[in-house]
């Protein structure tokens, strides 16, 4: 009977309208999905791009000065509304930075004066013929004023004119003053409502003194000799002595951290303490590339950023985590003094008779593409390393944001999960699609697919609370179990070939061999997981996990097993469908030509299903890369690069889930977490794209072979 086509006149307008509407709705949905993906990319990039923006200086504003004498101390308030200045005759004044007239200067000392300033630029010690006086600019009221924390009378006898002098403010109630004369260094401690304390040590020829911001160390330069004293309640004790190969020109503290900067002919060197067997000791780390010792070297108050300013006006900004200058700008020559705003977002430059106030956009000086992917030498670390150690919401603290540990953790967890899931899923798929009886397949396949409905948070909870301690108690048996199961299967295969033909036919008919294999495999698993730990406990006083020493209960192995269990249903379903979809005529033809079922499977069926099997593996790998809850709950969430099988890991997805709720919106930490999400998304798209290309190539290759056959 030949089919009769439906005449065109019977296709009414309503049907055509529904067809057109359906086609357009499907097209709109597809375009909407592409648009959502594009918007997601644009949004992630929009959040991430400001991280890598170069610093910039905005247009400067000129402010005339009523005082013509040179300044010995100057600064700004947090909001950059006021500037303050103290000249070399002890007159202090507050100057509006918006251009309004300044107030009359206040005579603080009234004679020729030297000054020492705390690293945060908030306290000034004036040294004049009348003695030493501590003053602070106070901006808390409606109008700025000068504050005298220890009284408006001199604290102590004056130090020698032009002698090295240093000031530190380690806590709210205490100030430390270090001064040097030709033969000795004297350290004085001033505290509210307490008599001052004084200590001294013999040290000749000191040219510069610096007190650490926390008041624990004193640095002194004497020609080419650098000495470090430890400050204790009993006095000063010499800790380190270094002979410098280059003659130092100046010494400064990187105020936001605990680094020492020494400028010489080669440039500016960074020094900080390294822990040794005898305690911390000062060590030269490196020279900043392209740095030079100019007449001005000044640093920010709260971040590890400093600047150099040459006589010709060349300004260079450096950050402790960067190899060289992060910003260079040419100013007009003639700069006498310069200082950063307290938050690092402004620059105040003094010239003869006037100030120049400029805005400075440098929100994340420590973050660069290189620091995210290369080893960085952090303060007090013995060597450069990959470190992820986020901070609080405050960007002033130096966070350690290397993406390498979390990327490596992602790949290790996904790779181990695939190593666990791939053999199980493919073996189950091959047996179910090719060897299993159709009646049994109708029950087994849906049962395995139902495993995929388990939420990953449930699997992670079970892995973290039950599997982890159980595996620690039975670690020896777990490690031996794969070898034992493989050995039993090989032995059964060898033994089945030596059975009489009639027994072998009866055993293999209708898939009966599975009812023999399952009890045998269960017995082997029972021996490894129950009997073997009992034997181990009887022979040894400790478990294998305890003897390893660095074993962590929630580790990479737990995550790999749990994630592998979650991937098995996904890979099994796709691979089994691919194998089962191979045309039956191919397999039957191979069997008819005398090939065994195993030969037919490996040489005919699997090549024909290779595209679908490869797609199943790549989809499983993509799922493993993006898995969050299992890695989050089954591992120690330790962002390390070189950890082994029994140590914790942290993945990109788990890292974002853990730290995003604590990251301040717009902070560097917040944007780097978005960068982590962007890296994960790009990596997943690359893997899926490559998988699709390879799958299409395999399909064309084996499709041509099938057509030729």
C-alpha cells in the first residue's frame, strides 16, 4: 500500500500558524540562552577588569603657602580635606586643600627644630633647644587642632642637632624615642601616667635610626654596617649585624608591613625577617627592578607601597609583591617634600612657596596577572611560594591571592574522581549494554540512573561524616581493595576458560555468571574492609593512617571517592546509551564471521560508540570541575599545591562558595573571587568545546567506516 500525501489545501492556516509560532519560540529560547551566556561573560569581565587597571594621577591643584621656611613634617587627613605642616622653626599650620584661606600658624616650639615622625605619619616628635615635644594633628572636631598627647611641656632634654632620631607609637598609651650621639644610642619609653624609662647601648658612628612600628626592633646604620636590636622590657639586645656590600644612602620602613628598605648605588633593596632555628633574623631579599636612590623615598601608612622621587621630578611607585615599578609619572622638578594620603588615594607635593595636591588611583597595588600565577616572596616566608590566604574586608592588609593552589586542587580532585568513576562506569555500561540479559537490564539501568538523583550535598555529608572516619580506620584494606578485586576478576576469567564447554554454556546463558561473581566480589570486599583491619589492629599498635604521620581525615582521597560515586551514574547512562545505540547488524555480522562476543565488543561496537563514550567522559569531567558541595564537605579545604593523596585540597568552586559571603563588595578579594569564577567558566567551556570537536571527528571517522562496510 503506497502512502497518500495530504493535499496542500488540507493544511489549514491554524496549523501553519502554530508551526511558525513554535519555530520562532524555539529560536527565541535558543537566542536567549546565548544572550544569557554572553551577559554572564560580560558581567564577570566587567567586575574583574578593574583589578588590572594601571595606577593614575588625576589633575593637581595648587595651594599657596603662607610659610616660606622648609617643612620638617607634613601630611593630610583621611578625607583629604585638610593638610598640615610644621616648619623647621616649630610653627604648625592647617591648610585647606580645597583652596580656602589657611588659618594662622601656631608656634609649637619657637626655635630651630628637628623632627621624627611615626611610620603612620600621625605623631611628630619635635626636637628643639627647649627639649622634645610630642604633637599630633587632630581632625575629629569641626576644625583641626594640635593635640599634645603627653602634655604641652618638653618631655626630655633635647637631642643633638641633626643627630639621628626615630619615633614609634606601638600602642595607644606608649611612645618610643630612639636617639643617637657619637658614642651611644639611647631608647626612651614614654607612657601616660607613668614615669619614662630609658635604656642605652654603645654604638658609635650611627648615621640613621629607625624604630619598627610595633616597637619591637631598632635598626641602626653606621657607614656600611646595619645592626638590629631587639627591644625588651629589660633593654636592648643586639640580634643581627650585617656588613653591606654597597654604601647605603638612606634607610626607610615599608610602613604597611615589616620590611626595611635600603637605598644604595644599585637601587632599593628589600629586607625582612626570616624564621631560622635560632629565631627570626633579618635577610636581604631582592632589589626592586628599575629602582634608584633618589633624594626622596616615602611610603604609604597602611599598605606595602612606596615611591621614589628624583631631582628631575621622576615619580616611581613600587609595591612589595611586584618586581619593578607599577607606575611612573613625570612631575616638574623642584620638589622639596612629598607624602601620601593616609589611604593611599592622594599625593601631596611641596615646592617652594606652594603645594600640589593630586588624586592617586591605585586601589590594588599588590594584584597583578603575574602575582596570581607566579610564585611570590611574601614577608617572613623563607622562599617564594604559591599561597592563597585571603584576608578580612580591609584591603590594607596584604592578602595572598595565588590562584595556582585552587586550580591545582580543582584538577587533582577532578582527575582522581574520573580515575575512580571511569573504570566502574564504562565497565558497567559495557556489561549492561552488551552482555547482560534484556530482562535484567530493564532493572539494572534505571537503578544506576536513580543514583544520579542524589543531591551532591547529601553525598558530601555522608563522605565527610561517615566515609572519612571509616576510611581512616580501614585505610590498608581500602588501598588493597582495587588490586584484590582486579585479581579476583582476572582469576575468574582464567578459570572460566578451563571449565567444560557444557558448564561454560550453562553459566554464561542469560547472564547467570553475575550471580556467581557478585557473592565472590562481596566476600573479597568483606575481607579487605573488615577482616584485614582486624588483623592489622592485632599485629600493629597503630593504624596505617596514624603511621603515615601527615594523614588528614578529610583529604583528596575522600573527595575523589565521593565525587567518583556522583559521576558514575552520569558517565554510565551516556556511555551505555552510546554502546546500545550501535546498529545491531554490526555486532551480529561480527559474530556470524566467528568473532567472540568480547572481540566484537572491543573491535566493532566500542569504535562505533567511541564518540558517545568520549562525550560521556568529557561531560563527567566538566561536572567534576564544577563540583562544589562534595569538595567543600569532604576535604579539609586546604589551598595547597604540593599536597598528596592524604592531604586536603580546595577547588575553585569551593573557594568561591566559602569566601564570597565574607568578601566586601568591590574589594580586591571580591574581584579575585569573580576572576576565579571566570577562570572556571572559561576552562569548562574550553574542555567542552574540545570534547565536541573530538566527538564530531570520531563520529565522522567511524561513520565513514560503517558506510564503507
